[in-house]
């Protein structure tokens, strides 16, 4: 995808403790984004992001000094307009759950190609959510079963269930479809797909479902 | 360099020896050419002529059965009617009637059952409907296939004397209800033979797996004791029946018809006995042949998945000796395990007990043997059954096909455990293919995917077109 097709060059901040990876991302995306800074630990990241206010922060989940979560907690209360896209080498469920619940707008693995990474950055910059197939599968799994009886008290049913359409969208994403392909398959606009995904993300962040954390701990093997 | 790549058929290695030795059917079969009347040429020509004669014969047979089918349709004006696959208890006839007429299916069913038990004839009508109404999703009816099933017809004819005999016995002994519905009942049983022998593959799988076990629930896991008990109870009941028959009436009045009936039986046995015996023997040998053919098909699927796949890979990497050695060694190990330890190659399900484990193994196998990344997403998990193992093998085959032919660097595999089925989607963004252009006799899709799934009542949907990648959807019902 050419940068001109996306209009503006988003202002990108990079948080990762591997210098090699940072260099790689800069080399791949340098022409299409405006790099406003980088950091290799939690404290430096919080300070610099709050100072420079980038559009998108590319955030490694495994960071010395508290992990990616700590960065989210240090920035979002002050500057909720900053969008975070989380990355990690593996997509272990506990990583996914932690960063999404802490407020990241998307989650991808580092095996992603340069083009796809750029696309994800643009999507997050525009306020949309980025779902990898694995994340979609995780959400389907976590929302598949009704709540276990003991924990239903105080749950908001609106937040704790997916609509049939949301399920369909997630199922297609889990099968490896892009948003565009999902839209074509369900005969809806790409914008509608985005709004479904965003709504799922909101449910994921606000839900108090016991299964969300249980799933993650149960399935460490994935 | 690599030898000219074979046409992408998504089905694996092209079986050149077999297909070239056999003239293709239909108009492509060329008439004998030239007049070299010596040596090989002469023999080849002769072969051709013989083949063509056979083709003509087949064409004739085909058009005859087609005409026959049209005839049946026209008479009964049932062209649009289909037996339902969803609303079905037995053959889906009631469901089909309800769909065609708009009457509630439960009403139709109650009506059919009541009339069937009371008069018997509706029973025969039901079975005839089973024969001549095609099932939903199939164009041909069973009858059009049954008319070419010579042996089936012979069995049907052979069963007529048995029916006559039974009917005579029943009417002689004045067994009330059975006397009324006897004829239709026996007729239906005879026709059921034709249905069983000629049903379509899906329906046949359903009959074999769901209906037949119901009729002989004792065959598997039956202990000697239950057999003894059954024989004992049966004998007791029989004795009681005779006692009631004999002493219920005045003695002489009962014995006379009973004796007559026995004479009838004896006459029939003497007349038709040898014929029946021969038919039974024929049937048994046919059954053995079928079992052998099935075993052969399974073996072919295994060989295709392992040896042929490896050979294809070796042909594609002739400039990478290390890769060739690695592949050959792995294949050798697998083949040894198969021949000497009985572990079937290409089968991943046996090492795993849960679906999740199986999928993980599949991913590891495919990524180890092919240069492709398999992205796995799983929702839910469940213990593996035979059907699910077959689904895993089919999914592996689909993944390997994507690795070999699609040209894509990665393939997505999504597995979801639903309440009544396990679905697996294998998707690549490669070059895609035209499913209609894949010859039906290629092992990959036909044997390793379709047949494997059908054997356990599963289904396959393939979505693809040239240039648009491919997605294979596998669905296996859960018990």
C-alpha cells in the first residue's frame, strides 16, 4: 500500500528493547511514517510519549521495568488520544489479554510483514481496532460459553455477549480474511466491519467476564 | 533446472502411466488410425476398436437409463419434488411432501404412520417414493441406478418366492394384523434391498452408519451369554406360539393348516433352495470384493499422502541435495513404521487424544516438511473420534496441497468446535485453481479429502477460482 493512498503520514513512536527490531521497523516504515522517537524501557517511554504526543505508539509487550502494560497505564490517563498498537514475538494469550485490557487498540505479532504492519498502523491511527486472526479466535473462545453461575452477578449483559453479526465478523477474521474480504463476504461496507470490530474491542476492554482471564491462564500452551 | 512443472491439479502427482495407458472416454477416443497391420501397431488398433466398442455400449446404457429416468419423472410429475435432507426421520419423504405441499411435516408424518400401520399399502408407497424421488442436492433417483444393478434385481426376484411363502404362512395361520399389511410389508422389504444397494454415497453412508446398526444392535460387543439367552427366549416364545396355535383351536382344525403350511415351505425350499444358496454365495463374494476395494482405496490415500507427496517434493528440489536427503530419510522412517509396526503414515490423529493436540501436530508436520507457515487459530477443544481423526487427515492434506501448489508463503487454519460439528477451514492466498478442471480420478482431493470425510458422514466445501486463493471447509458432525 502506498503512503499517498492513506493521505497523511502518521507520527509514530517506537517502544522496544531490541535495537535490531527498532532499526528494522525504521527501515521498513521510515518512508511512510514520521518517526518521532523511540525508547527501550518503561520509564523512558512514558516520559517521551507524554512529551511528544505521537499519533501511534508501537509497543512491545515484553519490556524491562513493568512490561507494555505499565506504559499504557502511564500514558492513557493523561493523554487518552494517543493510540497504542501492541506487538510481541509470540502471541501467548496472557500477552493479548494484558495489553488489550490495558487499552491497546490492537495486537499483532512481530512476524507480520512490513506492508501489513503499515496498514495496521494506519488503521490504529484512524481510531480503528486491529484484530489478528489469533485475537479473533481468542475472543470467540472467551465469549463462546455462558458465564459460570457464580460470577454472573453484577455483569452487564450488553458487554458480556457478542451479537451474531460480531460473531460472524470475528469468525471470518479468524479464518484469515482481511477486513475488506470480510466486508465482501458479508455484503456490508468496510466501515461497518470496522465498527463491529471496534465494538468487540470495547466489550473486551470493559467486560468483567471471568472467562477472559481464565481463558488466558488455561491456555498457556498455545 | 526443475523439469517442466506439471499442470497444477491440486491433486498431487499426475498418474501419467495409468492415464496414458487408457484411452479417454467419449468423443476423445480416436478411431483406429493408419493401417499398419503388423506387430504392435496391429495390436494397438485392435485394442482401440475394442475400447471404442465398449464406450459405445456405455454411451448406449447411459442414454437408456437417462431416458428411463425422464419417463418416470414425466409419469409422476414429480420433477420438482425432492426428498428433504433436513426434515428427515427415515428417507425424508414426508419432509419432501411437506415442502412441496405446504402441509406441516408433523401432520404428514402422523398421517403416513397411521395409514401405514392400518392398511399397509402406504408403506409400499413410501418405499416406492424413496426409490423414485431424488434426494435433495442429487439429480438422479435411486431407481434409475437400480435398473442397471443386475445382481440387486436378481436378489429382488429371488426374494419374491420367500414373500409368497411368508404370505401363505401368515394367511394360513390367521395372524390378524400381519395378514393385512403382509403384502406391502414384504414388498417394501424387497425394494429396500434395491435402495440399500443403489443409494447415493451420502445416503449410503447414512444408512450404513445409522440404520444398519439399529437392525443388528447385537453384533458388536455381544457376549456369548446374551446370545444364549436370546436363543433360549426365542425358542421358548416359538414353542409357546405353536402351543397357542395348536390348542387355541380344536386340535385337528389347527394342525391341518399348519401341516399344509409346512408342506408349502418344503416345496419352496426344494424349488428355490439351490438358487438362493448361489445368490447368497455371490453376495458374500461381492462383499469381500468391496471390502478389498475399500482397503485398497484407503491404502492408496495413505501412499498418496506420504510417498507420492515426498517424491513430488524431491522432484521440486533437485538442486538442494540436503533437502532431498532429509526428505528421503524421513520418508524411509515413515515407510518402515508403516510396514513393520503398522503405523499408518500421513495419519496424525493416532498420536493425539484431543483435537487441539492433533492440530498442533498437523502444524508441526506440515511446517517441517514444506516451506510454508501455518497460522493456526482454534476455538474450543474436544476429544478425538474416528471421524475427527479423518477430518484432521483431510485438513492436513488440504494444508499440504496449499503448500505444494498455491505458491503462498503462509496458510491459515481455523478450527472451531461447535455444539454439533467440528469445522476446519484451510485458506491460502495463492493462485487458486479451477475445481472443475481437476480430474476426478486424482487422489488428492477425491480420495484424501472427499472420500475420507464422506466415510464418516462429513462434508467438504471448496471455494476457489484461478487467481483468488483457495479455501477448503471441512465439517464433521459430532456424536
